[in-house]
C-alpha cells in the first residue's frame, strides 16, 4: 500500500458549528459612469445583485473607499487571454450605501471634476474608463 504524503504545512482541525466569516478579495474594475448615488463599473468576475462590497476610487479622482451594493450585473462581452482562455466581461450598477456627509461632498467634487467643460464635451472621463 502506498502512503500519500501530507501536503499541508500546518495541522488542520474541523471547526464545530461552522461560524461565519468574510472573504475579501480584490477585483479590478473600470469606472464607466458616476452619479451622486452610485456608479456603473466594468469587470471580469461575477458580482451578484444584492452583494455588498467596497469600491475604491482611483487616486486620480479621490482617495476614498465606499460601501456599495450591486444593483444589477450583466454579461456584455467576452475577451481572450494570450493563452486563449475565454473571459466574460460584465457591467454592474452599484449604489452607494450609508454615505457620510464628507463622502457625499467628495463624490460631488468628483462629479464636478468629471463634468465636461468644452463645447463638445471632450473633457471629463475621456474614453469613459478609469482603472479602479
């Protein structure tokens, strides 16, 4: 009989009662549009409506992290990696949750900064995408 060597570096113990916890992950997203109550983002991982997470703004706009809830999320296309792997591209609408007055003020300042200034609206979001 062949013995399979243990791969774990430390011991593992079953936890009685299965207490809850949180898993936090970083998801790269692009900001497509912004309002005083929420935003639309583009990303490659599934976000389910009702899910609550945080949205970190790019430092070019403001050093701020807001709690958001996913309102809607749809597949808008596919992309392929250099290795040929097919990835889904999603767009999600998020709403801000429990903004403080200071956060609301910063969002309003960002909106003012992004508001097109030229006659043709050629200043502002540029191509409409900012790396988050």
